[in-house]
């Protein structure tokens, strides 16, 4: 809708509802472009919610020559009031009658209900009560002096009935001229007809059940329209209804039309000389049909309607007659339609909740006023209008500019922006955030079995197993005022918190709260971690966001129970506790399982996984502590049982060792060549269960492919379904529809079947994703404790991130492929010391091609194999570190005999394969000696990169003492006389990461 900015255009549109809007009202009224302007208002006697759509009536009774409309209001408590507004604003003389009925008022009606009405302009007032209808003559009593006139009701007739009434329908039944009959609709669906001569008879609609619903009468066709319980609009002729009781014969509706939803109200408006419209306000649609049952239009509403009123502007027999409908929404908005086109929308500024009844009326001084009645008796007369758009140019501020003051304000703004976005000192920012919101999060080590599964909505398949739960406690104290505060708990898949998210607004300083939490298993899935994180995100009053987080671990007793240890298993892992602050006993790590046992310090512990609790297979894991050494062996046949056990061993060791005052693990950025500092606490044997992990990856990838195929099948069936429906709509009425209807039903059944299959596949995919989470977590915990360079451990750990995620367009395998491919081609995990140009091009171009799962799987397996090889190779001796290998790995090179072990020798042993052929001298090696994230601020030269893929800088002296000999095939063999590596310069230093990857032209 285009907003009008002139008073003339707006007033022209306003006359649609107010066709005779006076000059006085338009000039003195305060109008708004999108508001319903109030002209007159009053509060009815009963302020409770006792009013509905049938409680309002605007009518004339023929009491004076220049009479305008009276406003009659009846409440469900029996209060009847009649108002006659004289001018703008409420006056005490506007209330002409106020009386109390003996019963609730169900409806108000005006018409010629008795035969002794002689004046053709005189109407009577009909008041519908639950068990009677009273017909009154309205009489006027003139006022004396300054007192206004009054009205009096004279009872003309009263018709009582044994059944409870629901509504009333009036009209010239039988197309009788000069007389008006009425029909009472009862709660049981029975109709009682009353004629002016006192004749009354009853009839029932055909069918087994007739619910109370609005009934409308069309004078042109002498028919009644009734809304059935099956959401069908039915048409019955008056002749059939009137003769059904006499002849005792059954009758059927003249026509039936399906509406498809419940209705709010229904009215009949004659818009043409040969046609009447049935206006139906549904729950979500506005529908119009002609009196023959043909749809004129069906308008879908984007709001919930409350009431409506339809009328014709002009006379229906004139060509220019317009059908106007006013619909009131539940948000107190008025929508004006001309047939199916909206022409105006306005808001009631002071009406909340929305009106329940609306009428159009002509008042003294206001023609076409909008009369509304609220649920609590708020009676208001309004109109549509607009005031001219006034714009005044603000005077220019010619005050002298103070540069010192402007500079000071600019400096303050810069300080605020810097405080909000400057992240150079993250430690200070984190400490400031922790001071503003102090969190204390803990989880009890004891488990409980008194969980209220009904209150927490635990699924039935989980509640039957009676799994244990854990209790947590969160305390927070606010030290500064906050605009918003949100607490979110991140739990592993399958575990749920009793309060996942909490939000607070306008938190004042000094606020403290303590929250008791329950953590329980909500899905029967394999769980890869016991870590629970609470994230507190808050916004200061100045709009600066901050985030802090804390974590705690769930007790293992939630997921395992003690069982008999296994003597043999398919997968065996060994850890060596190298810290002197940690006692390598089972009680150190699994004390909750050893309480109450006869053996105070057992050497073997068997645990059975409770979740998912497979019926056909028991998932067991055994932990064995060596009697005479510091080794701990973990063995099981299932990969899914390892993750939480290894997490407990590693986290407990690091926590106990850190509390003893040693160097923290993550405080400083590791340097090149520094070994993994975790091996100073514990070290894992260089073994990875590659095949079980790859099997989980294969199953997950296959399920992803099945999901995509099933989705494509559903899309194909959905296109067929829409095509068949389109063909059905395009068919003519006389064409047979049985064949296409059968095709639609078959297609619909197949669509539902395939949709159920997709739901089941996605359920399996969620279980397999959790299994893959456990497998990847197992590899991460092993690699974290291997005897490798620390940067290698960090980068591989960042690539193997958990929990894994799948997206609609990208699976986990496809998102992992670039990182695995980069690890395959660069760094110490490459198989060859010299990476060819083709290998580099393959690495950079692989992302442009379609995803190759076979390539990804090979690189994934090769990555694990090379990690094991590097961890098995000898490392420089360090205090407190002892290398333990469960299975000896054959190394393809002889140990070098050197007097001292330096960084260069260590690198050469890690790379291995001394006998590998070298590339020609023109091609420099492009492999780094350490795997690390590159922070490269230096741009490379594209000319040098096109000429030669390799280093732009020459490391070393440039002339070597070694010799090369050529063969017939053109290969070059390096003799043992060459004293140093090509990567070593004259200072015996390796190239830095920036130099190496900048020369390669790689931004990684």
C-alpha cells in the first residue's frame, strides 16, 4: 500500500468508509495516516469480558424525521444499553436507555417482527435470550429543560421455546413482501420458525449430527445457508425446510461446497440485481461465494481475524456499486478490502485487545462511522482520515566549531571502539570478562538413580533401561551491570541437561544465583566424551560482547559398570606414565569403580558400556595396570568403548601433574623442533587401530550416499505429485477423474513410504556419526601422547576435530578432504623427501574436481601409517621420558652414528628413506621439516612461481663436495660423499616457515 502524503487523497480514500464526512469533522479532527481516528467513545456498564460479535447492533426505529442510527449493546449478563451520539465526544445525554434483562442476551436484531406495525419506517427490537425471544416497541420520551430525551421499551410479544437458543436469522421468508419472519437456531441444530401470525414450526437439517453454527438467509433465492460439522457450506431452500415437518419426507441440500476450515462469521450481501454474495470469514481465509455455490474469490490472510462487516457502497442495482469489507485482526488492525483487493489498513492506537464486533453506521455529524465493541465493553465510533504532511526545514546550526571539543569527543569514541574490538591482549580481555561474570561450575562424582523421567521428558526406550544420572551445580555472580546474559550448556550427543539455555535481561551488579542441574542420557548412542561446557555470553550496557566458558566432566559411572575383565581383545593400547607426580595405579584414574571392593589395589578392571546397551553384544573394555612398571594397558574389541577411558587417563594425568607446579601445557606457542611436552607426563605406544576407524568412516560415507539418493527420490516423487495435481486442476468437469485420482493416491502413498525410509536412514546416520566420533576421538587421544614434534601433534589434532558435523551440501568426509590432502603432500608426514611439481599441482587442483572418496580414504590411511612410523623412530633423549612401543616397527634405514644429536640429524631420521632418488638440481625440495599452521604476511612473486616450483632462496653454500653420476635413464644418484642436506644453509639452520611456504607460493 502506498502511503498518501496529501490530505485530499487520503480524505478521498476515507470516504469509502465515511461517504459523507463533514467539513467540520475533517478540519477539527486530529487525524493520522495509518490510525483509526476516534470520534466518540463510551464504556459500557459491565466491564468484564461479557461481549461478543452478536452484542452490537446499529439500527433505526423511525422515531423522528431526520433520524440517525442508534447503537444498541447487550451483554451476556443481561445489561441492555442504547446510545445515540449527537456530536464529537461522549456526553451524558447520549445514553438514552439502560436496563437489566432477566437472562443473558445472546443477540440483538431490528425488523418488522409483528403485523401491527403501520409505519413502514418503524422497526422493532428483538432481544434473543437463552429460552425466549422478546419483541419490543421502542418509544421516545422527550426531555424537559436541559435534560435530554429518553427511550422506553414496550413488550410487544415474547416467544418461549424449550430448547436453548444459539442464534437468530431474519428475513422475508418465502419472498413475502411487507412482512419479516425470523428463525431461531438451537444448540442441537434444530430450527424454529416464527411468523407474524403466531405460527411456529420446527425442522432439522438432514444428517446424523447438526452442530450449532451460523445460519444466513438469502432473499433473492429464498434459501438458507448452513455450515456443517464437516466444514461444508450447504444450501437449503425455504420450501424444503417448511414442508419437511408436514410431509415427513427427507430432503437434501440444493448444493454443497467444501470450505475446508472453521468459520468465524458469515453474512449474505446482495451486490447485483441477479446475484448475492455469501461472505465467509474463516480462521485463515476470507471467502466469497455466489448464491449458486460458485467461488468468487478466496483470500488467504496472514493474520488471525476477529470479526468483519460487509456492505455495498451505492445501490446494488446500479452499475457502480462497490462491495466493501472491513476485517479486524487480533492485533487491533483494520483491513479494508474491495472484493479481494486490499485498499486500506489502519491501526487502533488505544484498543487492546482487538474489538470483537464491528458495524458501519451514520451518526449526526459523521457519515459512515466505524462502530466497534471490545470484549470488555469498550464502545467506540471512529473514522478513516489523514492529515497533510508538514515538513519544516530545521534552522542551520551556525555556531562556531570547537576543534578541541570535537577532538576530545572523537578520542572518547575511539577509546570506546578500541575497548570493544581490540583483541591484541586476549588474556587481559578474558580476565576482565571473568571479573565481570564469575562462574563456578561443577558436577558431582556420584551418580543417582532417582531421575524424574516424566518431568524431564525422557524417551520411553531410554527410561526403561533406568540409566544413572549426574547432578551439577552452577553458581554465577555478576560484578557489573549487564544488558543481556545468556548461559548455554554444551553436552555430548546423547546427553541432555535439564536446563539447556537460560537468558537474562537487564542484570544489575551484585546479582548472584545458584542453579541445580541434572545431566542424563536422553538417546541410546555411543558417547565420545564426558566433557560438559557452560558458555556465558553477555553484552554490557555499552554494547560490548564478551564470552567466557568453563567445563567439567561427567562421572564415568553414568556410562560404564564394573564387570569381569577380559583376558584377550582385538585392540590393545599401552600408555606409560612418565610423570613422577602420578601414581600409575587404577585407583588414580578409576576410583569410583573400586570403592567397596575386597582388593584395595587391583591390577585389572573390567567395564561394560551401558549406552546404547546392545542386546546381542556386550561392549566390554579392560584396563590393566602393570605390577612392576609404569605401564597401563587398555584393551577391547569395540572402538566405541575407548574414547571416554582414554580421556579420563590423559586428562587426569595432566591435571595431577599440572597441580604439582609443572609448566602448563598451553601457555606458550611451541617452537620448531620441540617435542611433544605431553610425553613428559605420559606416552602412548605408537599404534593406531586403522582398520576399525576406516570401517566407521566407510559406513558413515555409505549412509551419506544413501541419504542423498533417498532425497533425490523424494524430490522426483514430489515433482510427480505436483504434476498430477496440476493435471487434475486443468481437467474439465465432465472429464473422468478416476484414473488420475488413483495415480495421485498411489504417488502419495509412495511419497509417505519413501519419507519414512529417509527418516529411518537419518536416524541410522546419527548413530553412525556418534560411532565415528568415538573412533576419531580415539585417534586424537593416542596421537596427543605420541613421541612426536609438538607442532605435528597440534596440527593433526586440529584436523581431526570432534564432534564431527554433516551439512546438507557437504558431508564430513568432503570437509575433511582438503586438510588430509594437505597433510599428505607437505610437512614431515609426506612419504617422499622430494615433492614433485605434479604432486603440488595435484594438491592444489584436487579441490576443483568432484570429491573422490577413494583418494580421501587412501590419504587418511596413509596419514595414520606415517604418524606411527614417525612415532616409532628414535627421538633425542629427554629427562624423564622413556619410549615404549608395543609392537616393533621395521625401519628402512640404518641408524646413523653421530657424536651429538642435533636438529638436522633428527629431521633426517624423521624423513628417512635415504636411498630415495633426488629430483634434478633445478627442482629444489619443497617439503617442510615440521607441520605447522602458516602465518605468512609476505606476498610471493608469481613470475618466480611460474618459472620454477620450489624455493626462491638458496640454502647452503651452493657448491657441494658430493658428486652425481648419470645413468642411461637420466636418473641422478647422490653419493655418500655429500656432507650436508640441500635444506641446510651455511649456519646449519633450517628455513623458517615464512621463508619455506612463501617461496612455494602457498597460503595455508
